[in-house]
C-alpha cells in the first residue's frame, strides 16, 4: 500500500502545486482556462491520437470489459439518481448528481497516471472507459436535462448530442488514431516524435490545471458533496469490481485497470455541463473539490487492492 501511495503521490503533488498557484493568485482563472484549453485541444489530444494509432480496435474494445464497466457505472448512476429523487429533487438536478457519482477524471488524471502506474497495456482499457463515459453518459445527461425541460424527445436534442460528440477533441483524436491504425500506414518518424513531445505535456499540464481550477471552487453544501464523493470514490469502483470480477469476468489485469479508472475523483467536465445548463454548479464544484482531496488516499487503496499491492 505504501509503495502504491508513494507512486501516486507525485501526481497529486502536481495537483497541489496547481492549487497553490491558483489559491495565491500566481495563476489567474484566465491563465487556468488557457492552460486547460491547451491540454484539452492539443496535448491530451496528441497523446490519445498517438496511443490509438498504435492500437487496434481489438486492443481497445472488449465486449465483456465494456459490459462490466457499463453495468457498474449504471448501478452507481441509478443509486445517485434514486437518492436525489427521494430527496425531492427534479430530474435535471438528479441527473447532475448522478453524473458526479459516475464520471471520473479519466481524461486529465486517469490517462497519464494509470498508463504510468499500470503499464502501457492499460491504455486500451482506459480509452474504452473514456469512450463509454463521453459517448454514453455525457449523452445521457444532455438527454435527461433537455428532455426534462422540453417535456419530450426531439430531433434538435439528438442533434445537440451528436454535435457535442463530434466537437469533442478526445473523441475525434481516438477515432482518427484508430483510423490510422486500421489503415496499416505507419506514422512518419518526425510526426511520431512531434506527437510524443506534444503529448508529454499532457501529464504535468493536466494535473497542474486540475489543481489551479480547484482553487476557484467552493466547498459549500458539504453533506451533499460528501455523499456524491462517497458514490464516486467508493461505490463506483465497488460496483465496477462486481461487474469485472463476478458478473462479466475479465482478466485480472483488465479488471484492475477499469476498477482503478472508476476510483478516480469527479471529472471537471461535470462542472462545465452543470454551469452550461445552470443546474447546481456549486454542488458539483464542492463534489469535485472534496472527491479530489480524499482521492489521494482512496485511489491508492483501490490500486493497491486490485494489484495485490
């Protein structure tokens, strides 16, 4: 356990560094937004394209693994939604809370950290998790929020979902990378080195940006944020473990990767969606802050458990 904790500590130390820079106003909110855009549209996209271009579809997509992660995530999504509805919340607020409990920071934290901690073979399952989160659950949120407000499904709603996927640089990078892989054409050496250099900026840039963005978030509504953090840090990896080890058994290594990915704290893009739709952004902000703080310990515990560490 201590060995795993010491390996994850540098990643969280980079988050803490970014948090300090943002908290002490050395790094402004505008600078944080610019860094986040750089990572999202350039560095992380280059990393994902390069990873995907060197993998085949079979190395990314595994039906049993996809079902294990999907069922585990749907289970925690359902629990968070049910608790929200019992508390008398409307559908869109319940959907945002469920998103907090089910969607982790796989892009900015999971891809760079788990690829280094669990080895390059982890990249395929991580990309699968990322694709399910973005294609299934981000789309589900848009459908629930928009459908609740309009009172019906519409062509415009489905168009918004499709446009959101097409405009997401991570989805585009993965698809383009797989297209290059399927073509059988090698990436020219200068292009590969360019992508590697740009992609290497993703890890420190993403982690620093996470910390700097947390500095502007509040910790209001602690009780609710604590519950949502519990869903994300404990229930989500637990349900995914049930799926990966019992319901749809996969290899121990595949299970370790998806459980580790499920243990990650609440994703920052949930806040972006909450702010965009005007649904409980402060609540999401607090959940991101609290889950990230506690994940320093819980992520290490989960990785130690699934790897026998």
